[in-house]
C-alpha cells in the first residue's frame, strides 16, 4: 500500500486568533495530533461533519477540535478551538 504525502495549509487566522487562547500543553497535543494522525491518514482519523458544515471534517484532541477540508493531497486546516464554540466560530469564519 502506498502512503500518500499530504501538504498542510493553515487558514491565516489560526495563528493570531485560534492558538493564543489555547494553553501551551494543549497546543503541543494539537500539533502532535496533526503531525501523527492527520498527515498520515486524514480520512481515517477525521470524522465528516454534517448539515451546514458538510464537506469539512474534524479531528478530536481532548476537548478541542481541528476542522479541516481535504482537496486531493492537501489538508486545509480552517479552525482550531474548544468544542463548545468551535463550530459556531467556524460557521462565522466560513461566511466572512
């Protein structure tokens, strides 16, 4: 079985809006999850989202979620946040 190489692209707002409020130890866990799970098999580890978020996928890291989209061999990370508000904030970001 051939292992596919994926390219990571982060939404520009992730660095300035999403990551600063997240505690440093959780940021490390998120980074590790992206590098080990998402880059290896984004389809296997991510769960498809439904309804208005259809077309996107999520990866769970504790109480935090990484919302991303797959386009061929590119992973576009759109939002990282706490499960309590990440979906609402993602919808706002997607609209603007």
